[in-house]
C-alpha cells in the first residue's frame, strides 16, 4: 500500500538558522493511520507538521533536502492550494482560523473559494456540522462559542473539504478537562467512521492516550528518536527518556515496587492488568499476580508519610460574598463567592470553561466591579483602589498571550512595565535577565516576539509580570502549550517564590499542576463554589469532578480500578513520593 505521507532522508533548515531543525527524517505514515507526534519544545515536531501542511515553505522559508511525498506526489510539485485539499489543519487557537460571521459560513469558506455548487456546499456543511455535533449552532457566531465548541467548528470546516489527512496542532491546549475528553473522542470517531489519516501534536500525554493510537513518533533534537505502539514505548520508558511525562499511575507503580515490565495495557489507568499467567514469558523477570500487586500498592500508600505542609503566612486576599452579572437584569455569572489566599499560598481555582473563573480574576484585578460583596488585601477594601494601585500588588497573566503582548522585541516587552514604574538600569536589566533565565527565554532574548511559538509567548507574558514582583500573581492556564521540562522548571521556580512569600492563584485545567503545586483547590461550577479542600481529595471525588466537568486524576481512577481502600490516600502518597524524588535530585 502506498503511504499517505512519506519522508525520505528529509532535512530542513530555517533561513535564520545555521543548523537544520530537521535532520535525516525517514517516516512512512499509512492511509487511515492515527499517529501521535510527541517531543519536547524545540524537538522539531511542529516544523515536521509545517512541512506536511505546506506552511513550510509557503509561509516559512528555508532550505530543504531529501524528499517528502503526500499521496505519492512529491510536495515540491504542489502549490499551497493543492496541499490544503489533501491536508486539513486544526490549529491550537481556533480563533485564528475563523473567517466567517457564522458557524455555517466559516464551515463553507474553503468550498466557496473552490466554487463548489451551492446545493452541494450546503449539504456538506450540514453533514460536517452534524458529524461534530454542532448543527444546532449553524447560525451562531463562532467567536461566541466555548473552547470545545470552537475546536469542533474548526474540525467541521476541515471535514467539509474532504481532506484525507487531518493534522491537529495542540488541539487540547485551551480546553477544560471535560472538553478535552470530548475532543479526543470526536477525533477518534472521525478517524474510525471516515477512515482519515490523523496526526496529532499534543503535550497532554494522558489525554491523547485515552483513545486508541496506532503509533507514537518521538522527536528529539530534530530527529526521530523512537517509533512504536503506545504499549511498546510506555513499557520501555521511552517517553520519560526524551523529556515527556509518562502517565502518573505508571510512576506510582514504580514507586510502589511494581515492575511495569510485568504489566500490559498500560495506556489507560483502567486498562492495566498483570502479565502473570500469560504463556511464554521471559525467564528471570518478576511477574506479580493481582493479589501481590494490590498488596504492594496498599502497603506503599500507607507507608509514605506526608511531608510537612507549607506554613501559610498572614492573610493576603479575601473575597466575601462576591456576586457579578454582565449588565442589569442579567443572570449572575458569579454568585456569593467567598475564599481567601494567604501570603506564600498556592491556590488552584478549578472548573470548566464558563464556570466563572476568568470573571472572578477580572473582579480581583479591578477590570470588573462586583455587584455585591467585598474584596480586601490585608484587610483593606479594594473598592477604593484604582486599577493601577491593584497592579502594584496583583499581577495577572492572561490565558492568551496575544492579548497582552504589545512590543516587537522580547526584551522590550519585559522592560515595558518596569520602565512605566520608573525602575532604572542596571536594576531593570538585572530583573529582565533574571526572568528570561527563569522562563527559559534567555537564548531568545534578542529575538522579535513574532519568532516565538504560542508556548514561548506564554512564558514571555509570565516573565513580564514576574519582573514587576507583585505580592499576588494570578496565572490563567500557565502551563498551556508547555512541554514537561519547561513546565517543571517554571513551576519549581514558582514554588520557590511562594516559599519567599509571594502568593499564587492558578486558574487552570491542568490537574497535574493542581496536584503537585497547589496547597489547596477551590472548585467552581455555574458561578458558585462547590468544593474547597486539598487537591487529592477533590480530584478523587467523582461527584465533584463530574459536576465541575473536571477530569478525575488518573491516579484515583487507577486506584479505584484496582480496588484500593483509599484512592485519595494513594494520590497523596504519589505527591509525597514525587517531592522526595525532587529533593533527592536537588
């Protein structure tokens, strides 16, 4: 069978670089195959995708050597229009793809360019929207939809073109956990029903593995480091060796002394079973039975002693009975919300898209004014403070970095706030260099902002606020689009700042972040707080996670699948084990 995509000794170098970003790529992807391209930032996976969809060389110039065939045709013989008919791309930021005033118009856009007959076009639009569950929204504006709905509309637009290859670039980056689950299910449904060739680039390992994947292609330093099935690569620990985080429950098994080599069906927490009893097993390996595995897991969870908790400082921020509505007579989108944050505390604010989390951050920063209730800092009512005064104490990093960045050069973006506050050199330059190092951007310090990826732009906005040294920092989805190495380096730095008294409010869909870096969590659903507790207890409570459209942690799901006595205790044991590993590494 002829490959749908075939790389042959393929290399690529951007014009601005002296060395190739892709080196000696040999890769065949069969028609109808579902591939996950994985790797840390800078590994070359996005560049590989750009070569497939035609952004290279039509948008990003450079030097190509070797061959790339799509559908048996050498891509050098194709224009961007021909390429777009065979490869459909869904970007991580759907807003960047919308061109129509309504969902229906946007879905029909490419067909209009191809001068498809109106009757045919209408039929294809209805079919595509129905396939992704968005037919009821045909007349609605695409920018008014939720993150998950926007992804579905983007997918409908690509499906209406009849492209045989679907390329998903970070499809989960801006989605809440429940929407992420639905998105991956939708991609799998399309793959199974339509027989499309599917290529996924994504950092959220557990979410990708929740649905079947034929092969994983692991990229490292511009080369293909490994190719194999999820089962093969997980058992061999390949993901971890190349800067990716393997599923948390696999780490927990290793901490508990249960060898992964003796297990199978490793891709999902509910699927893991022992190989004991299977025939023809290699000699000299330890294959435990279910009873022994369960015993080891229970003993490990009971044996791990909780570390001494972080001592919170004096109360810093307090919200009391806060309510807000967008206009008179409209329904409250935040209702009777009360919670507090102390100096040095890290609080996770959890909930689905539309739960009221971002509205709440606007109320804290003064962008919005509450209808009722009070917000205080160190006991002083903020209603009498200007936004500028609040900015002296509270830093806020938006979810979309493009909504914050105003300067062309990276150093200028970080210097902007410092200059406005009258910070002089050399102190200004010292702070700029410090946050550039902290956020992994120092090698790009003299670059234009336009040369950064979405994830790097996110780090730039965080750096610009960190340089101002606020007392409380609100981070809206701080790890979106970040690979595991940069995520860990950045969050470890945040942990250090919290240890010195800076408070953090994480507005996040990242349950891993909440588990490992938050002291407490507050959960919102439909504008109200429905839970406030330690993160392990919240993310092990299926009633709370279901109501808030969160994703129950894979650790808890694994513990329940294996019938462990305390799923939340198992989660807590994992957190403490992770802390000890980090302390040992330091």
